[in-house]
C-alpha cells in the first residue's frame, strides 16, 4: 500500500513538473515575445491610432451613405481600387491645385499621380512586410520600407508621422496585420505630365 502511495505521489510530482515547464501562450511580435493579452492591447492601441490619424480617409475606398461618403467595410484600408480609372484633367491646373478622386485614394499634383497603398495583410498589401519595413516606411519615408526605394509621395504625411514613438508605430502595424486581408494591386505612381 505504501509503495502505491509513493508511486502515486511520484507520478503527481512528475505531472506538476511538466505543467510548470509548459511554454506560456505567447505570440511573436517584432522585438520579442509578448503575452496574448499584451498583443491584444497593442492591437487595440493600433486601432485607436489608425482612427485618430485618419488612415481610412485616403487608404479606404468609399461608399455613399445618408451621411455622405464612408469607408467601404468590404475594402477597408485596401488602398486605391485597382479597377478604378481616373478621369482626364487639365495638366495646367495641377500647377496651382491638388486634385483628389471621389474616394480620396488617388491624388494628382505637381509630383504626378499618387495612389493610396493597400494596408491590409494581403500579399498585395503589407502581408509580406516586416515590422522593420513598416518603421522605415514611416520614419524615413521609404516606399515599401526598402532601402534604395523612392520616397513616399504626397499626400502621405510621413514627415509628421515620423515623430511618433516606435511603440505607437508598432501598435499601428500590429493592428494592420490583424485586419481582414483584401486582394488589391494598387497601381504604380504616375510621373508628372504622363
């Protein structure tokens, strides 16, 4: 009887030791591991910042509602719609004015025509981006966050956003990686006069 009790205690101690050594529920995010609760908090902070910074103003196609144009929830943050063609315009006007399309996703000015990027986690958006690329894009204004690439074009206010703390930018990135991916290949920028 004493042997059975000792064996039972040994098994119980072994199970407790195994339970204590199990890995925590963690998710890799950028600069190390964090708990699921911390990741959730980071994503919520990112959601707040995306709303406050007005990212949807330019990066989401719109639908017309009784309150006017609002972000299309099916194409949320997917950038300029690859199927939308822009109407013609007088090139001379862009020397004095900046023209936005109805969705706010395409802008014509002295720099040419720029199109809002797809910020969803689809491969046609930021799906393959690293956190470091995102930080470089915002902090240094580099297209796709790549060294040697062109500068981000107006009206993207990266110069202002570059002053944001890295933790806030990491929160924005975490949120963007958590939203619904939308396949949408945004057109390349068009040089002035083209």
